[in-house]
C-alpha cells in the first residue's frame, strides 16, 4: 500500500505512469508497506503463467527475501526507479522517504533491491545514472543504501505515519528495539533473496 498523499500521473509513452506526491512527505515517512492485500506469486507458481502474463508480472513486481513476486494491489507498482531516489526499501520490508518530498514531486525508488532476475535499462537522467539495474547491484551497493536508510529510520517516530498501522507486529517490535538502540539496525541486505539451487 502506498502513502495516501500520492497520485498517479501519465508521464510519457516511453516511461508510462509515475507516482507523485500530493502533499509534503517528510524524510522518515513510511511510503510503502507490503500489506495483506498484495498479490504474491511463489517461485513454484511463476513458471505456470503464460509468457504474456510473465511480462506483466516482471514489469510490476519485486521479489521478496523468500522469492515471492509481489505485485501491489494499488498504484505502488507504478513507482519508477531513479539512481538518486527519494524513497528506498529497508531491511524491515517497508519503504521510507530518505529526503523531504515536496508536493508535485515524483516518488522514486531503488530497483536494485528488487532481486530482479532480468536487467532493466534506465533513463533517469541523473549524473550518477547506472544505465542498467541488475541483480548484482544488491551486493555492490547495499552498504551505500544502508547509509541512506539509517538517518531516515531514526526520524520515524517524529513524523506523521499513516501507514504505521499496516506494519506487522514482529516488524513493529524490531523497530522499537532499533529506536532504543541504534546498533540493532537491520540492514537492507535482509531483503536479499538467496536462491536455493535444486
Ligand atoms: Zn539512472
């Protein structure tokens, strides 16, 4: 579920849709939570879909640490990648604003955390654009991502959090631990899907 202060807009035929802030969303705000309504496709079921449906699944899903392909029931799935994003996934499963997002600004995300099994070519026009996102990005960049996440995570208790109630109880406990003791931080690397070879 995406934050309520957002709307979907058509950008261009090349990019398609994007998600934009309707109100200010301060740094430290939880912007996306995987709630119980999300569509979850297991590793076992994915091969059973037709090639056309697989293309749709690949376009709109991310892969969680257990290998499930998650497709949002709402328009969270239209969030575009940026190599200098304003939101990012955390080791706690939800996504967080890592800077203040102004009304009208596009909500952007880091696809390198999605455990992609295909490459995505980029056109995000940032000077540090990686040009392509791939599965190996996770191992390469997670230290950098943790550095961006940590200061945002510390702000969670101090900003409005309409999505907090949708976080599961175990994660809430982990967050409480973190707020008391920042050394309990759970790295974004917890989202890495470790494939079991058969
Ligand atoms: Zn880029």
